[in-house]
């Protein structure tokens, strides 16, 4: 049996008629850039996440960059985030000339540890208050499909006068204490990369916010800093969500909650089957509804299991094998091995298994049996 890590062909076949009609509609209109399809999708995502504005951009990476820039983060500023994330989180900070400052993660949820954020701020304030004042924002990453512990993060941000920009790339539909990911901070940044729970037919992203000024600035930044044609107020970007992606994503957004429910049922099956085996199954944080963008386990012989699953034709992947502070481009930040032990341990022991709605009963059982045999 072959069980891929993700089966986008299966997803497409399940909604092929609607998708083909939506794409054909855009092609017939010949309106490919910033069309009514885009504005409708922006409004639908804003409504879904519980904010007032959505601004479509070219990728999830651009969503972080434009949200930070619109919020005023720039050269020499510092932004607190996690070392256990996809590279785009830290990269987006650096592209603006700002400096990522890493804080370790919670060992159960793998999300940034609020207590460690405050410890860093207290230590920095104690030794160098001027340096503390260069810290302008926090980017919590809602990893694997559940939100970071936002209540204490927001309290810390308010206490120290910091902005919060949420990296929601893996968390569309995730809920924390009754509110959806993207609705907590000044802004949230979403990715519509094809593998996401809400994924397009290429790259795409969105900034969501209830701050009108920030939304208008992101709209300007995505079109070369222009608020009227051929008049450019600032040096900016070409970063627009195109109409074809919006049309595809509008169809998928209607299916998202049912797809999440299917993922949750599969995760429950895995949790039950792996109980008592020595496998550490995902831990859902207090107040969270997990969407299982990834079903990530922790095992002692991770590399051995990765190889074994591959031999048995089961797709699995490591998210993520190298923490940010070990990346070659961040050597000059001065971090060393042991600075973030929880993140470093996770990089050596986590493994993600297939968890998508198109998995059949036989495929689920095959994954369970194979993992347990190893």
C-alpha cells in the first residue's frame, strides 16, 4: 500500500466540478489582478477569522513582511519569535533590516513559551534598557495547527509596549478560547501554500487585521507603495494575490471546517492507537481547538522511523530538522548549541504523519500498524 504524506489529487477530485467552473469563470472574465474575486475572498477570510479586514498578498512570507513593515518595524529593530519554525518567520524579520530574537518553546505544544518571553524582556531591561527599547514586536507562530498561548503573550506585549503579529501560516481555522487564529494581535499572516489546510494552486497569502490604518498601508505596500496609479508614496513591493488563486480558495474555504473535522477524527484515531506505545502524541494546549495541519509525534529513534516508514511507502516528514539559531545565515547572531534546548530536542525527535481527509480506513490502519510495528 502507498500512503503519501498529502494527496492533493484526491482533494481536487472531490471538488473538481466546482473548481473547474471557478477557474473558467476567471479565465472568461480575463480579470486576473485585484479583481472582485480577490476582494470577495478577502472579505470572506476576514469574516471567518473574526476581523474586519483581509488583504490578499502573494505568499505567506510576504504577509509577514508587509504586516511588519506596515506596523513600522524596520532597520535595527528587534522582533521576538521562536527558533522552531519554518525559515520564513525569521527571514521576514531580517528582510526588513530588523533582527530576530529567539525564545524557546513549550515542550508539549512546540509553540513559543510565554514565560521565556518575559524572562528575556526582564533580563534585557535589567542589563540594558536601551536595548530593551529596540524590541518592537513578538511573532508567535501557531505551529502544526494550534494557537500559541495567546493570553499571557498579549499581557506581556501590553506590559512592555510591544506589537503582536501572528504567524498563522499553519493555523487557518484554529481556535483559542473562542477566538480564531489571526484575531488576537495587531495583525495575522496566513499562507495559502498548496499543502496548507486551506491551500491554493500556487503561492498566496493574506494579512488579516481589525486595524484600518494597517490594512490600508498593507494595500499600498502590495502595489509598489501606490495609493493612486503612477503615484508612489513609498518604496514597496509587488505582492498581490491573483484572481485565479482567490477563485480556487473561495471554493475551498466553504469546505474548510468539514476538512478540519475529518483531520481531527483521524488524529483521534492515531492518539488512541498510539496510547501506551512510548510515542508522544500531539498535546492540545488549554483552550485550543487543534486543526492538525500536521499530526506530529515525538519518538526516540526518529530517523529510524522516518527510514522505516519510507521503506513501507508511507509518507512522513520532519518539521523542522534545523532550528533557526543553527541556520548558517544566523551565525552572526551569536547563539550556540544549548541556548534553546527544547527546540533543539524537538528538531531531533519530531516526525509528521499523514493526516488529511482523503485517507481511507485501510490507509489509516496501515499507518497505525506500521508505526506500532516499528
